[in-house]
C-alpha cells in the first residue's frame, strides 16, 4: 500500500516502483521507525488527537511489532512495501485496524526519516566508539609487550633512525584517539530531534517538540523545520570521520604488509588472518590487511558520493536524499569490520626481534648521532652534516657500519673525533637520546603507554563508575527511561516523578557521560523493587546492567532490606545475579497498581523474580557514595 496514492488514477510502472522503492536497504531503520512512532503517538495524545486508550493500543501493537522485528529483521524484505515507513504503517493497521491510520496525523515521511536516521546514527556511533576503544587497547597491549623491540624507522621508505615497535604502535593509538574525539563531537552535534518539523514548514498541531525530543533521548529539538528535513550534515560528518579513520587503518595495514614481506621479515601474521596461494604452496598472503587497505577506497567513495548528491539540492526535501543511506550503512559497516579485523591481526602477531634489530643497525641510521656528536665538539651543524656525509660514503665503500670504522679512519674526517664517539653510535644510545616528550626514549614510551592506559581506563568497561544519581543526571535518566518504556521494557515515568524519586536512582558513567540507570524503590513493608533498569542504546553488553544491580543490592543490604524483587521480560539476566522466580500474587497490592500504567497490561509477559538478602549471598560490596 502506497502512502500517497489518492492523487493518482494510474498505478506506477513496476520498473519505476523497483527504481523508487527503498525498503531493500532502509529496513535497517525498522527499530528506529517504531521507536519514533511510539513517541509520536504520545505527542498526539497530548494534543488530543488520540485518546489515552487509543495511544496505549498503538503503543502495545508497536512494541509487539518491535519485538518481532528484533527476532527476525529480514522478514521485512518479504514485503512489497515502498519503504520502512510504509511497512510499519501497514503492519500496524493489520494489528489495530483503522486506528493505525491516525498515527501519521501531523507527521511527514520527511521528518520521520530524518528522525529515524539520526536515531540510527546515534546508536551506531556509540558502537563504533567502543570498537575504537577496543582497537586502541589492543595496540597499547602490544606496545607494552614490545617496548624493547627495536625497529628501523623510515622516511621515503629509506631507513632513517631507529625506533621501537612500541613507539610505532603508539603512533597509531594517537591517530585513532583523534578519530574517537571526532566521532564523539559528531554525536554531540547530531543530538537534535527533527520530529515535528512536518514536510518542511512544521506540524500544524501544538506539539511540544522539546518534550518529544527528550522522549526520544535527544538533547533538544532542531530549531528550523526547513533545515530539519533537509539536513544531512551528520551523514557527511560520519562519512568524513570514517574516511579519515579508514585512512589511518590503511596506512597501518600498509606498514604491516611491508613488515610482513619476505624482504623485511619483521613480523609474521597468524594463520587465521592470512591465506595461501592456489598455485604456489609456499605463499602466506596478508589478505586481511590488504582488504582493510582496499576497503578504504570504498568508504571514500561513499563520502564523495554523498557530498556530490547534496551539493546542489534546493531546500527542502528532494528524493535525491534517499541516496543518503546505502553508502552510509555500507561505509560504517566497513569501518567497523576493518577495525575488528585489525584487532584480530594484532591478536596473533609475532615480531622477529632479531631481524628488526639487524635492520635498524643497517642503513647508517646512527649518522645523525655522529653529526650531533660533532656539534657537541663545537662544529656547526651544517659543517658536521657534511663531514658525516663523507664518512658514510667511506663506510659504504669499505662495506662496513660507521661504528666499525677505526678511530684513525674517523679522525681523517675530523680531528675532534675521539674514542668517546663509539658509545654514542650504539642503537641504545640513539634511542635514549630522544628523551623529549613524545620521543622514542624508553622513559617516554613508558610514559606514553601509561597515559594511553589512563585515557582508555577512564572510558572502557573496567573503568565503570556506579554512583548515586544527581539532579544534573535527570535528562540522561529520562532519556533512557523513555527509550526503554517506549520499547515496552520498562514502565513509563513522568519527569516530575523522576525528580521526586531522584534519590532512589543510581547511574553508571562511561566516557564521562551517564550511560545506564536504575532505581531502588522501597515499600513500607521493607520490601524493595529494582525499577527503570536501562542502558543507553549502543552501550549494552559491557557489564553496566550487572554493575547497577549489584550496586542496588548493596544499597538495599545497608538499608536492612530483606528482599528485593523485579518484574522483567529478561528473567535470565536477573537469574544470573542470583534472583529466583516468584509469583506475582505474592507481591504487595501497591506493586500491581503500577501495572495500570502499562500498555501491555492485558497481555502481560513479565516475570517476577526475587532475591533474599538475609541469606548468605555473595554480593560484591562497592563504594556507593
């Protein structure tokens, strides 16, 4: 069913339909489209377009659809719907009849798709941040293991000065750290909600767009309806960041391909990231690294294509903008896959330390040290540079290293050279002298590793910080509560209720931001309930939920609470935390009254579980100040 057929008396040509339809790729926005539709249904209820009963019926049906999509997203591709918005609407009408047709009131596909795409970008951006963290952690780990592994440094692919493999790893840590910073900034800029902007001039209903934005977890609403529906800056910015990061990955891959070659023989890649030759049995090809290098152009192409698509579009929406998704999806997928593969390549890498040392000692990489030595004896650098150049020529003709020249041969180039020249020509001396900040001296490399670990620990899983909530956390808590209640996973909580109960909430921090929350609601019977447990979209599966539950159980113990229960659709999670199933009929009447707020009250699938704190349970006590 087309959403626009009334104006037309003739069906679209099948060739046009195939050319025009976008379901084959925008089906990936199904979750976001449903979440946005739930939020819009609540906004329509507030302006009396929908009754409370109608809104709850729509929300229940949309949540059921969301769960079905999560179980099998590719079922959508069996449809002949034009796009994901059409598919969701048709499925909704099949569930609730004509009521489903009311949901699009005051909303355009233009602001709908803009919102869906921003929601997807925000979620995917957090996933990419985690992978950047993981890759940096892997590089720092390898650097820690190879602080003493000497490696020849190159300029113009000519051996220049010795460095260490650790120093080389840390160079890429810095590059990926800048990528992390760029992505973090981009996610901050895209954190505005276009929903309610209509087709281009705004909606005709008095929607509170700021509240709508908060309901979807955005920081605020966009400020101009024309810009809102035609803005794709966030797409181009993400593609730009992906392109720069892929450039870093490609350079790193090229270095490793060179180091892995038979001519260098500096490293050996593990069997699980290499392949053989169909003809030459001796070959072990670095295919993973070559594909990382190759996919860089694919991501560049997506960025260039998007910028060319948008560069001359008049305001506001044009169908050209449908081209924003395929390239974006493919580029961010490729970026993630390449980072994941880079981590795998380092996981089994072997460094031929003897060979790297030998190579670093060749090529007269200590020539600069000899020049610096002459400078220390009072010879101007330019003159010292010339003297050393002559000495290198002589060493080449003799077929030896600089340090293998006799003192008599050395003094033939300059009379100031004495026996104290030899200690400064060693590899270790070359490294030790580069002791300024950022240099290759061992103390500086150790300092760089320590600093990198501090940065990563502050935002990676081991650095989870769980604490009591503050009023300044309110926006983040509301965003997560609304997000998960919109999916039917938690009960909705009004903002004034969250303000009132802020003291019962605890939050978990990562990257300096609140990324998870939960509350401990205490009943007058001495019973407590864990409520509103949620983690920011994109930050799941890092132990935050487990840390929050443990934190609240410790808090309950300190309050002398004997039993804590939870109502949940994911009982297996809580059972891993030593909760056991119980009957809802055993819960206080006050608990069940909250179910009146739930849109799924007539088809409830929640399970009750409890944990007794007056038994000998192993609970890790943490600081809950």
